[in-house]
C-alpha cells in the first residue's frame, strides 16, 4: 500500500497526512505494532515521553527495514520537563530512549498554563532545532490564547497543533485559528467514542462501501486534519491508511458536520495537568 500523501509545513518541510498513534500501547505489543505499521505504509509515528513507550518505539525503528530518513518520528515534551533547561534535558532523554540523533517533530504536550513555563520550553525547542536535534517544532492541545502568546514572545510559529478531534468534537474555531496562522492541525482520538455505531457514519460507510473508521478518517483528511489512528491489528492498520481513493461529497461532509455536540473526551487545555 502506498504511503499517505505529504502535506507542506510552514518551515518548508513536509509531513504525512495520516500518522500512526501509539498510546497506550507499550512493550512488545507496541514494538510489533509499529513494525507492522511501517510495513503497511505508515511513515509518521507519533509518541510522547509521557506515554512511557519511547524505548519500544525506538526498538521497533531499529528492527524495521524502513530507513530512518524515510520515517517521520514525532514525540512530545512532558509536563515535568517544562522550562528552558529542563526541556533541553527532556529532549535529550527522549532522543536516548528512542535511540535516534534527531526527531522530525517535537511538541509541547500540554500548555499547562498554571505552571506558566510553555514559553520558556518553546524557546528551548527553538534552540534545539538550530542544533539539529529537532527538524520541526510544534505544540499539542494549545488554545488560541496559548498560541498567541508564543507568537508574541518568540515570533516562531508552530508547524502543527495536535488537538483532540473527532466528528462530534470537530473544534471548528480552533482549526480556523490554526489555519489562519498556517499551523497544520493534527487530530488525536480521531475515531472518538461510540461513533462507529452512529447512524450517520454507518449510512455513509454503506454508501461508500467502506467501514465507519474509514469514513471518519477521510472526513478528517478532507478538512486538512492529520488523523493519528491507533491499532494493534494489521488489518485495521491497512484499512485506516486506505482512505485516499474515495471522496466524501458536500452532502456527506454536511451530514457529519451536524454530529458536532462539543463532546470533549480528554482534558481541557486551560486546566489539564500533566506530569
């Protein structure tokens, strides 16, 4: 199966339009899954220090026949490592666990406004990018106010903002803000919860002779969202990547838009704590 098409980042690099999520898998299960994902055609692998599985991701990359230069590897700075010096140490620890010399994308996992260290962390990431340890820098779970502060205090625009997105929580305003600033939106939990059985989704799956997950992932890519589905099942991995040979029409997209109930499943970035 061919790899997902690439999308341009605002720093001149490019990123696959679908990625492979690794949370909450660990240990041998994860190593097997990542190797299978790479064989299937995934080239964007997404992990995080707080997932406590970076070592397993690194092992899978080492064991894979896919060359490192062809893999887009993304990880995230955990909350306990925020701050300038701490962020640099956190990055070095991630690189060591992953057993790589650089990551293609490094994200601040949560803004943690109560700690008020995300600007200092961002400045550290800018420095690490200049040192070659990071190819591109971005954020995760940032709201407009957090992003505006980064821009005002550093002038450096994140390449992506990875946020919770699914059909009943499409984050239209946040996505519009990201787009205005040329920040690509990545979507975690792109299949949501309970949406596989939603009548609108199942009817569209029948219409297009696809499964419900493929409908939701195609919806995301057509909105210029980079979804990060996760699965340990090779058949589902293939299906989740096999979404670029059909198109949801305007009526399909309008029907899915009506599913928006503002149903956030994860933490609110204004109050969420992560350590």
